[in-house]
C-alpha cells in the first residue's frame, strides 16, 4: 500500500471524514470535516465513497510527498498550491504538493483516490482535536497510508462551482428564540481569533436575553448560543453536546460549509428563514453534489 | 411535553423545566427507546429533555416526532442494569481547592462536607458537556453551593466538583465554573478506548474518601 509523507504540517492539518455518530449521549460530538460539502465533492471527484477520509488544512496549508502515482483533488478554499481546485489531478511518484496560505476561506481539503487509510476510532477516521479521539493533528514526517475507498472512476471537473456565498448566515429559530429581540438580526459581528472547531466565537453588540437561568439541555451543530456576556458562539463540529446557555437561532445545514470557511475577522450577520426554506437550500446543494 | 425543532436537523423534546423524578424517567425512557433507531443520528439526553439529531435529507421533523410518540406510548424499553461504581477521592488541599469555600457557604466543617458528600448515593442523570462528563443527581441539599462567578480557565482532569445542586467529575482538563472539592485518579475517559465510558446514564456512584486531607 502506498503512502503520502507529510513534509510540513501547516497550521492545523487533520484527517477527517463525515464524522462519528451515535456517541453524543456520552458527550462525544460528531466532529468530521468543517466543510463537509468540500470533502464530499473531493471524494466524488476522485471516485471515492463520499465518506472516505481526507486531509483538512486550516488557514495555512501543508506540504506532502507522494510515494506512488496518486489521483487527488483539492477542494474548498484556494491555498495557493498551483493546481486547479475541484479537479482530479494525477500526482506522480516522488512528486511534492506544497500548499500555502489561504487566498480565500479557512479550509482546503486534499482528497486522494482510495481515501486516507488510517485506523478508525468508534467508526470514524475523523480527528476530534480537543479530546484526541481519532488521533492528533499531523506532524512533519507522518506517513498517511492510502486506503481502499475508491469505488468508481474519477470524475471530470464540474463546469461551475457552487459558490460558498457571502451574504448573511441563514438561521432557523432556536429553542429560546422568543427570549431574544430582533436585535440579533440587526447586529453585525466579526469572527474572533479564539474560534476553533469547537465553536466560532463572535464579537459585536452584546445581546440581552430574557431566558434567565435555564436547565442544561442538548445542543445541536450550528446552534447560536449566548452566554451571559452577550457575545454569541456558534457551536461547531467539535461542539459540546449539552449546554445551559439560551439559543436564539441555529445555522441551517446548507450554510454549514460557510461556517467551515469563515476566518478570524470575517464579518457575520444573520438572516431568519423557515425550516422549509432551509431544506430547499439543502436540496439545491445536494443536487449540485450528485451532478458530479 | 413540548416538541419543537431545535434546528433543520434536530428535534427538541422537553418534559418541563425542573429537575424531578417524573421528567427524568421520561428522559431515560425516550433515550433507551431511541438508541439504535435507524432514524436517529445522535441523542442528547439532559435533566428534563432529549435532543434528537437526524439526517434532514432522509427524514422530517414530523417523522421523528411520530417516533417519539410511539416510543413513549409503547412498553418501557429494558434499560441497562445500573452499575455501582465507587470513586476514590482525595478531598481538600490542592486536590480540592474549594472545599473550604463550600464549608463556609454551607455552614459545615470541611469534615462535615466530606462526611455528607460520601454518605450519599448518586445517580448518573446523563453524560454530556465536553466528553463523558457525568451529571450526578443526589447531592444532599445542604451541600448545594453556587458556581464560581468567573469560571476557572483550567480545571484538572479528575476534579470532583459541586455546581449548584449537582455534582460531577471532570473527565478531561477543561475550563469550568464548578466548586472543586476533591480529586480522583480514576480515568473516566480514555480517547484510545471504545465507549461505553466508565459512567453511563442510570449508573449509581459513591464517593469514598481516599485519605484524610
């Protein structure tokens, strides 16, 4: 089985798939790719099952050397690798891929034909960085085995890329929506430097809540929670499974890919949509993916 | 019972806003009944609510809601046998920097706090927060102590703590606002091993004082 050698690890480079499900009642969130749309697209392009493990790079890319001829696709943001994005490309044995700093969003995915064949932990290859479940971020010298997840021929590059979008983040009502005023939808925020895969911390006008003390309850992916200081936090892929802060809104599934591409200092506003609208937007995204 | 979407891919089922035996029984029943259901991606039980995650490309909120009603109307599922777990704790000093504060707040001596804390039998109401954190019911009412006004940035792994009317053990080093009264060397969570973790919903816990302060 051939391998990929990590020459330099970038800022935070991890192995991810679509996540680890069925463990939230033990306090373990799904983790998985921060931009699952980009990971799925990359896998489809190289002919993999869409849940195959790939490499997620954050803000600053990594460098890799390929031991054997390998079909790859880079998806997500442009990390100045000198290769076309969203396009299957064959790397030759001994060839090096060097990714640089991002020119667009926060994350770029390296998907390889066959997938990354690391051992699974609780049914998933994804790294839960904060707890260490599934491993740790990559280091120089690590060897990534290529797996056996190729299920058909690589695809042709799509003619149009579905843009990640830059308007307001679309949200549906959260469980405590009625405890907040419309101020939430009029306020402009920026993404704080303290954001990570656990949560996107926003800075801006402090939100007041009439929720008062509430019992700890379950918290889903994309929940906007407002702690006592009024600065919202969007719970992300490595989120806590329960929490006691009120939640005015929840980012829609179709905009999760945008969460994965938000960078520190990016502006954020919110727009309220219905569940029906949210599901239609998700359908459009799925339609594009399955057109690959 | 109130049921409402928490997001476009999850349903929030609430049995009230109090910690009491009836709500908790409903939580336990729904959780055990839905574990392994093909429609369910993840379950987040809590004191009086269950959050259910599902794949919105395959299922609707209505379908999941029907599943909830069917589960609660059916015969109670066979829950797991509760296990009885003893947790050895070193109380006070560096192991429990807030023991003196808890004593002051409760009007007891530190020894009195330890005596009452170790005499009680706790039930794991649910496991959540950040990785295998057991929320324990059964803290003697006289030991309830408010959380710190500003959370600590670093609570060591294995810290045994009181937060309001609840008790808990920190499975990993993390930030936290509960009052730390002791420390256990027992590992509640090991990233290399496969769950279930040491403590599961419904398990009974006793704390045993390891050595005097």
